[in-house]
């Protein structure tokens, strides 16, 4: 589904990631770990073609990212949902309108009942008309997850989704991501929270990818 072939990324003469050869299979669940500044966000950006590899090759959903034009990248991103570390919303729009924005951008019809069901799934039924400044950190993270999956993507990439919430909310977000994986979605979570990874052990078969010395190291055992 997403394949790295001796891929690397660098800028300004600095090599950030190098010699990455791995495959993220359809329906797989991965945790991406490593200290801050080692390239976790960069790796995720390579997975949805926000960045282009400066060495080697990256293939996403069967397409070589080097051959993609602007329209092809736009089409690709409709199949990949991203939960950013710093989730941004339009403060003048309601929660429901913010979550539905990807549909608007893609010029797709909006099914209000589907939207209501999605917000109920992430536990935000009561906040459907709220504006982003009225939401707590945990509510914003769940709204970001809802927005990421509203287009029914094949892949979910989450960049430190539990970094700014308490433990109880971290577990709730993890459960939602596990449920998405059980629906057949490929899930990649970048996190430095080893407690969260251990907690996942009883819920999902996952692999751990560690960034060390600019390389991706795959853990030898499944969680």
C-alpha cells in the first residue's frame, strides 16, 4: 500500500532520513516512535506526498510519487486521512462544518445523517454546532480524527494524536483508531508515548517502527 525503496529525505545539505526500505501493508497497524526531531513528521509527510523523497523511491497505493502531477496528488490525498499534530480549524465555522470541509473541497455531496453518525462515533454529538474555540483539547483531537476519515480513506496517518490530551482521552482516541483498523484501514500513529503502545497490545496486532540514526528500524515482534 505504501512502500519505501531505499528512500531518503534531506534538505539544505542535511540528511534527515536515509536508506528506508519497508512496506506498510493494507490493513496493517503501525506505531512510529523516536525522539523529537528525528523525523517522524517528515516520514508521515512522505506517506501522503506532502514531501517528495530526495533519494530512492516511494510508492503510494501503487503509484510512484515521482511520477505524480498536481491533480494526481490531490486525488491520492482523498484516500489518505491525516490527523495533524497541531490540528487547525476555521474558527468562524461550526464543528460540523469544519469536519465536512474535505467534502466541500472535493466537491462531494454532504450527507447530513452520515455526518451526524460520524460525530456520534467520536463522541461529539453535543458539540455539533459549537465553534472550535469552544472545544477542549480532547474534543479538538476527536474532531480532527472525524475530519480525517469523512472521505472514507484507505489509510489513516496520525501525528502525535494524544500529545496534548490526558491519559483517559488518549485511550479513547486509541480505541477509535483501533476500530478504524478493524474496518480494514491501514493506520500509522507517530508517538513517543510508550505507555500508549503497551496499552494497544491487548487490542490490536501492531508493529513498531523506530527512527534511529536517520533510519527506520522495524521491531522484531508484533505487539
